[in-house]
């Protein structure tokens, strides 16, 4: 339960402070507040943050617009414009999230994922399609992948794909 609480705090503060606040009084207040509530150590950086609990487990995240160096090669992603990437590291493994923008159709996106998941022998695959979204996913050994594609709310000719890959330790 404590791990879920720490993870929730990490995600909330990450969303608030990864918007470019930099080193500030607000950053120090958040660090001290979370530290006093959890008994752990908090470090907020320009591109992420980490929380170390009182048992020595570290939860960290970073955000940028480049694919993380340790992103798993087996987790292919749609060939569009990478507009965001983040990594969350916990004692149990890593979760990579990437955001891709493309003008390709939802059908093309769905076909890409369905074809690569089948060709690379991913298991427990799922594919759900509607007029305005696509959800695909599967597992490969210690790894799971899910991709959700939606029509961009501001540009009906563009689709946004959010792909999440979880790798267990």
C-alpha cells in the first residue's frame, strides 16, 4: 500500500513540476512536504524526479522528447513523430510511455500493431477498434505493451498514439 501511495505521489508531482519550473522555492517545498509525509528522500530535477522510501526503494521518472536509451527494442512503436517520452523506474521494473503523432489513419495504426505483435509472437494480444480510437496490446515474456490511438481533438487529420511498455524485473 505504501508503494502505491509513493507511486501516486510521484506521478502527481511529476505532472505538476515537469512543466519547466526548474529549481525553485516551490520545488523545495514539495520535496520537504513529501519527505515529511513519507519518511523518504525526494529529489526533483529539470527532467524528472526520484523518491527513495524508508526501505531504500527508489521510484524515479524522467520526461523528454527522445526515446529513452534503455527502451526495449522488442517493443516496436509506430513510425510517426515522437512528441513525448517518459520512464518510470520502480523496484519492480520500468514503465516507458511514449506519445507519437501521425496523419496516418486509425486503420493503418491498428494494422501496424496487429502485424508486428503477430509476427513477433506476442501473446494475449487484444485489438479493439472504433470510429475514433484504437486499442492494441499484448505480452512478450516479462514485458507488456499497450497502444491507444485517438483522433486529435484539435486536428481531425492527426492521430495521437500513447504507447506504454512495462518491463518487470
